[in-house]
């Protein structure tokens, strides 16, 4: 703002998963390089004109003024929770110190100064707290159905592919040759494989365009590791919570449900129930987590995998309010759409109800409506 420099921010969604992070990093890098390549190309043409040349097909580009900044849409303190992202960036030699997080840039101040352009990746609707930034949005790349129209001047790409990184890869592939480098290709390659479950049709996420982009990246960079190797390493990193505190485990993949009277936290936990219950000081950590955030209770949904990569699910329902805990437990036990096939397990504490979940296909996405109705 002090230097009156234009800032073009490329930013993913508030979940800031691997897809959002890599899409923002790769697209911002691409936009910066393309602007520079085009400007240098025009400068070379101007130099050649001293000895005579034909006019260029397009007008000469201005010198690059805007700084292209990828912004990770979380506070820096939350970055350690994105274990698959920290793993992949570390593998590609990208230090966390070189990244910009949401709490380190004043987007509102830039916008009020008339210096902000905003490209959204992996989402297209800003949350209410960012509503004032909507008019700064100049481009959208998303792989979800559009929920709202954009101003005529905003370039929108919304395509039903498995990963937003696929759309970014397509965009880069259409750009000047030589802009795509190996580290960027490795980031995009790993992200598409993780998002599309190693391109497995059985997972129901992959599309032919995702497959085509992975093949394109492998063709340009044959030295990229094998797909199975990449996917298994990222999958292991995603579910590795060994270095996290209980509070970080609960925040890593957290959804919050609210009613007029109370707030309920729903956390996906990537360990089995027995391991979770035996964490030192767990009950005190649950108390502190809920009290600090005003949650009346917590549903922890455990997921772990066996040697054949088959999922196993368990539930823990915590609340110091017996009425709430009983109501939530009853709603989960009696659910029919879908039925969770719960089997009660012995709990070490009266304020925690524990279950084995027989229906391993009932993910949190399917359980949330049950809990919302219970509230």
C-alpha cells in the first residue's frame, strides 16, 4: 500500500487442503512467468526493430507491474495440520518460510487502496466475512457447480473434474512453452493423484481430463515417480497425525454445527479409537478444546485402514451435558438414512460414548445431516 504496488492474489478455499494450496501456488507462478515472458518477448522485438522488422500481431505489453502472490487461506499456525501438504512441499524443496498465509497479508487494506486483483481457485464464493473482496475477483477456477453468477468482466472456469489442479494443469499447458518446470509438475501430479484416489474409477472421482493431465505431466517429465509411489506416500502423510497434539488432531479436519442454543464440533480423526482413547490427558484435552471454543459437545469420527486399504470407522461422543450426549447418541444409534450399524463399546469415562461403526461407507458427509437434525 505504501509503494502503491498492484497485487494480484491467487487464493484457495478456507479448508486449504492440498488441492487449494497447489492450485494457488502453481497458478500464481504461471501467471507471473507468463507476464514476464511476454514482456521480455516484446522487448526483444523492439530491439530487433532497430534493424528493421515487421510489426507484431499484438500491442506491446506494458512492463510487469503487479506482484503475483499465492495466499494460503489459513493462519500460519494451522499449516502443520495439513500434513499431506507439508510433506509434498517439503519433498519439492519449498520451505514454509517462503509461503504467504492469510494472517500475513491485509487483503482488505489492499482492496480499499484500489491495488488488489483476486483470482479464486478451488472455490468461487467468498465467505461472508470477505464479502467486500467480491468486487476484486477477476478470475475463478473451480471444479464445483457454480452457485452464483459473476460480473461480466470476471473470467470463470468451472468444470466437473476430480481436482482443481487438473484445471490449473490445462491452463499451464495452453501457455507459452517452457513455463512449466519439474517442481511445479510434481506438485500438480501428486495433487491430482491424491484427489482422484490414484485415478481409480471405483472411487467415483476421476474424469478423463484428470487422467489426461496426469499423462501429460508424465510425458513432459518422465522422471516423475510412479503413480502408486506418489499416491501411497501422500495418503500416508495425510493420515499421519503422530506429530500432532490432541488439540491439533481435533482441528485438522473439523466441521461445526450450530443451533439456536448450542454448537457441536464434528472432527475426523485419523487413528483407531483405542489409540485415541489412550492418548495421555485426553479427557482434559477434550474439556479444554470445547470450553475454549464454546462447543457444547464433540463427535469424533475415527477412520483407519488395514493392510488391504479397507476402512474401519468408530465414533466417540463427548459432552459434559448428559442430555445432549444422550440425544446425540440416540440419534446416531437410531439413524436409518443411512443406518450406521453402531455397536456400543466400553468407554473409560461416563461423559464419552463410544461405538464401532459397522457401516464403513457412512462418511462424515452422511453423518452430518443426522447430527444436524438431532440439534
